[in-house]
């Protein structure tokens, strides 16, 4: 791993408590950020969690991982040859840290040098055709020769071809489970090759077996790591289209390779083209669109603005909580709308939302919108 004097660096103690906090149930990237902003450190935030969860109406206290459990995961990472990179540190991927609520900690195995290359994601069908596999491998190889890294999800089909095409020039594999649990298992050797020449990353705990609900989180990281995302073969309902939607919401460029209308594996990509994605028949289509962005600053979402001044206003009262809860519902709304509607101080609104989030009663959406969590909907 290359070293640099630039950027902050967590102490071992801070990294340990960051890991404990982000591994706590109901603590996601947004609530993690809110807790750090409010209490100044992960260690202080952990002490306040029981009180905050009760204030949000939680039925039971979430179990915070112990120091010993966090140390055991860090030791497992060390033995695996991986490390935990924190948001804000110099070797955290630049594109990823500029998305809405980036992962606070990223498990990384490999060289962070690959994060210095302009990144392009290539995703697509697991049951890809030979033509699709050939196209993905060709695009990845050409992007690599032009100085780009290739991001993908280590799945069968298009993902595998994209990684294989860019192994020699720089590729990043994003896992839905722990770094030591690559999926599918037959890509274990490919995962090891990627880690030797590029990097594999995950926001999930070590030893975590990926579940169906973990793949959208992986897709979010794939989109966030990239300046643009290329879809090569995708059915109408597929994870690749989720990745494309997330990329569009993040302000990334979305590309699609056209296919035969008679092939269901092309229905999703052809649909993306109808919706305005950039058509790709050769690598020049991607290079031409991305060249103005290379070296520039990616879009910075509003969530990275200055945090509210919690010291400037008293903590929320029960009547404030009731007023905000009444304004919330199952339909996502912007936080600015809640502030205007309730008349509460922004710091009070953010605090109440944090309490609801920790109690498992809040759902966060793209664009900084929130809604009440409705089980079963």
C-alpha cells in the first residue's frame, strides 16, 4: 500500500470503535455520520446509543459489538492480508467518498494505487451470451489501455469478463459479503488475482455470507466507485438495472450496449437506451463522454455540507418528536421540507431523525429523503 502524508489517519483505538459503531444493528452510513457529528467520536457515540434508541421508540436495545469482537474481526482482516480504510483517509477511494452517505469503513485487500486511476464500472447479466462476454472483456481491456480502472462485482458472466479483461491494467472487485467469502465460490481464484494486481473491497463484516438483500448494497458501492457505469446485457428485472439507477441518482454517466430485441438479456439495456443512456458500440463512446470528467471534481451532494450546530439549540422535547413524527409517513420527503413544515431547528430535526433511525423506524432514500419505516410494505 502506498503511503502519503496527506489526509487524516485514524489511530488504532479510533478505528476499533469506528468498527464497533458501524457493526451495530440500525447504524448505517447516514446514522454513523450523524452520531460522529453530534458526539465527536465513535467511542462517545457508543455510550449514548441506549438513550438515543429509547428516545426513538425502540422496543429493545441493539447489541453493540464488544471491543473483543471488533479486535477479532480486525485480526481476521490482518491474517487475510486486508485492512480497514476509513472515510477521509488518503487511500479511501475519491469517487466513493463523494456520494451520499458513503461507507464509513471499507475493507480493502490489494493496492490502493488502483483507486488513483479514473474508474469505470462494467456490469451485466450472469447468464451472459458469448457475444456479451466478448464485448465486456474487450471494453475492459481497451479502457485499461487508456488509463482507466474497471470496477465490477465479481459475479458470473459479464462481471467476470470485465475483471479478466482489465486484470493487467487495474480492476476493483466489490463483494456483497465478507472479503474472505467471495461469491460465487468458483471466482475465488479470480478474486485472489484481482487482489494481487488491483483491489477487492467490501463494506460487510468478515465471514459474512452474502444474502439476496446484500447485493443492492454492493451495487451501490460499484456505482459510487465509478465516474460512469456500462451495462452489457441485462434483463428487464436485474441487479444491473439497480446499479444503473443508483449511478444515475449519483450523477454518474450511464452507458448501455444495445442488443437484439429478440434476446431477453438485452431488454434491460435497450430500455436504458430509450431512457437516455449513452449508446456504446466501441470504447471510444465511453472515452469521449468521460474525458471531460477525468481530473475534475465529481458532483458533491448536499449531504456533505456543514453539519447542523447542535450546540446552538436545546435538545428536542417530546412535543418536538411528536410534531416531526406526525409530518412523516411512508412517502419519502426531503429533510428541508420537514424543517420548513415543523418550524424546528435543523439540529433538532436531524437529532430526531437520528433517534428514529437507531430505533429502526426510519427509512433513508436517495437524495437525502426520509420516510417512516413500514414493515411489510
